[in-house]
C-alpha cells in the first residue's frame, strides 16, 4: 500500500550558486560518497531527499546526512538510510521506497513513493 508520495524540483543554477556561496552546505546535505558528484547530480539528490521528506509527511527524526542516494549496478537510484532516519521510516511501517531522478534543461527533479507491504500496511 502506498503511504506517501513526494516530488521536488530544483533549479540547478540556483542550487549551484547556493553551494558555491556556502561551502559547508555540501557537508550538511550530502554524505561523503555523494559530495564529489557533479552539481547537477547533487541537485537531483537534494530533490530526492526533499521528495522523501514530503512522502513521509514531515522531517521529524530525519537527518540529511543519514539519507544517501545511491545507484544499483543497473544505474537505478535507491535510498541508503541510516540512524534515526532509518528508524523513523521503519516505525512508520515503510518497507519499500521508490525513487526516480532526472536533470535536464537546467532543472533537477525527483519523485518518491513510500510503500508499506508488510502486516502493518
């Protein structure tokens, strides 16, 4: 059962200016694995993290540094969640997260579906 849907859109040029103006922003928003990625990819990952928070209905117990967007061997994105963020999602009965990313034409977007397939659904 779908328990939440989130979508976010990021202007890549505006995001780039923010990251350039505030260098510590990369540390606050992204994991060590994500930080070296090109800015357009970071913008899409930022959109994914925002979309995740929207799918959850809020950010209580969720921390940016505990959300990593990774890619499986075929290139599909997925969330690698740790700490209290993983606990919050498990406590809500969410056992599957679907994420789609895209960047084109100066925009990055992400779409997230939170799903509960277990007995708590």
